[in-house]
C-alpha cells in the first residue's frame, strides 16, 4: 500500500509538471497536438499507477518523451508558418457579411445547430446581427457584430476617457504582505502602515489590498466590506 501511494504521488507531480510545461490553457483551448499529448499522458500515468508490478520508469520515460516532443514541436511552429498550419490548422470564416459559408461548414462538419449554439453563447440570437464569425483553431467561435449591434464606445460618443489605472497590483493577500509587489509599486512599509492605520487596520486584518498606477487603493477587510482608499500620496 505504501509503495502504491508513493508511486501515485510521484506520477501526480510529474503529470502536473508536464501540464505546466505545456502552458496555461484550459481543455477547450488546447491545440490538436496539445490535446493528443494530454490524453496520452493521462493514459501512460494510469498504467504504472494501477499496477505496481510495472516499473515506474515505464510511465515516466514516455511522459517525458511526449513533453519533449511537444516542446520541440512548439518551437518549430514558431519558426515555420507552413508547419504551424499543418499542426494547428487555420481559422475558418463561417459567416461573412451576414452570409453563411456553407461549403466551409460542410468541410469542417460544423452543423447549423452548432453554429447557432455558439452564436447564442456569444450573445447573438440572429445571424443577421453578425458581420463576421471565425472558427478559431482551438474550436472557439469569434463573433464580430454588424455596426448597428456594436457596443457604443467613448470614441463614438466623443467623450474623453478617464485616466487608466492599469492592472492593479496585489499588496496583501489573505493577511499576508507581498514584499516584492510593494517594492514594484515604489511604496515602502511606512506608507503601507500609514494607509492601513488610517482605516484602523493591520496587515493581518486585511483579506485583500491592491493599488493601481494612479495610486488608488482598494482594501477588503477580513469578513468585512470593501474600503476604497484615496489616491496615495507620493
């Protein structure tokens, strides 16, 4: 029992590392080659995990081989456009100027029910609302509406946009200070303690604290509400 437990842990760690090497993608976003490798890895790992009579290397070596091949293939596809098209395919236009490309749908074996389902998931109930629909290489449908159905933007209304604070940086997460994040914002511990003291808080009492490029802070207390801090000085 102990041997089976240890073998399972080892294979689990190796599979997690293999998936991380393949990149941060969800199952629905995997390219065909990546999906094949993921399926094969799970199958290879399950055999020595179930049968302790099979050497552990019989599962580890093929997994490492597959990952090496996938990494090498990914590198080659960056260098060769032709190879990239062979391995990952190319996007297909299913709707253009409101017209369905029936020949392309037949080639892809993509039914009208599949098309309407994808359009509904994107928030469009009628094909007449769509200018272009592209089936991407990962199987997802990208939909671009006609001008009349496009969301109104500040540029269309000629309204000046407010300054963009950018992506907020997390300073405190679940009561723990992130020193590297604090340094990256140009702030110091004195500023942090002064900001928290103004709200009657300590680092341990903060669930989340963020700051953006405009020095606007957001503080979420543990088991409490959200405090929008003023723009920091300095």
